[in-house]
């Protein structure tokens, strides 16, 4: 099974949030949190993807190969 674009985005976004505490660019932060500005999140995401992009890509591909969708 291959992940669709939304599933792959959600995996990357959640990994980014776990590792940095920031919501990924394109995601909305809760009104109850103190979210960083779009510029700060963009810069943090660029730095994160430059450093971990190859691993993030490999894990996304691996998840798509291992996870099975419930077709019911």
C-alpha cells in the first residue's frame, strides 16, 4: 500500500510536532496554545527537513509498505 499525499503529510507533520513542539506549516495550532509565527515555523521546518529529511522520507515509505488500510 502506498500512502496518499495527505497521509504522508500528516506523518511528516506529526513527526515534526513531536520533535520540535511546533505545528508544521500548513497546520493550524490550537487557539489555547501559544503558537509560533508562520515565519518561525517555516524556518524550523526547513531546518528540520534539511537535517532529517532522508530519515523522514524513509519512514514514510516504510509506513506505507507496512500499514494496511481497513477496506471494510
